[in-house]
C-alpha cells in the first residue's frame, strides 16, 4: 500500500481533449501510470496517477489546463473473486467513504492487480487496511 497523489482534470467532453492532456504531460517527461476518464452531461472528468505530480501540474498549467490534486492510496490486491469486496468492506467498517476507485488487472494467474482508491482521509484508510 502506497500513498499517492491523484491529478484530476474536469473539462469538456470532446475530441482531442485527452490527447491534449496526455501530450502536455508527456512533453514534461511525466509518465501516466493509471488513468480513469468518465463523462457526464457533456463534461469529462479525468483522473490520473503520474510519475511526478508536481511536474504534471506545471505542464498542465502551462498548457492552460486547470487541474486539482488529492491524496489516494495505491493498493496491491490479490486477483481473485471477492478481493475488492473485502477491501471495500474494511473501509466501510471504518466509516471511510470511497470517493472513486479504478483498477488494473493482469492476465489470470499472473499476479496482483492494482487499485487506486481515493478517500477523504488516506491515513485513516491506510490504518483500516493494515
């Protein structure tokens, strides 16, 4: 379990927006290691974990793209049925709301998957999951 920073961009949902954001971050030499992009009523919400949040924020600002950051946890979870349910139940038992979550999976039997969990209090969540 690692405390990380999630970068969030809320923008119009239209062709080229993701390309512009990804290119700005890439030009700064920053790697996007996790990403979630959703759309609601014509607005896009992009959440990403990057290799260097400070450089990514500067690159986005230089490209006139407003962004925010928030603390998150990067969890390594066993790739099996019920693993996410157990994690969510432990946070719920500690009265911790999950604001958002997104995950990667691996080829079955290939190792753990990784889950990004954004919660109001990362320290409290970290203790609940130990």
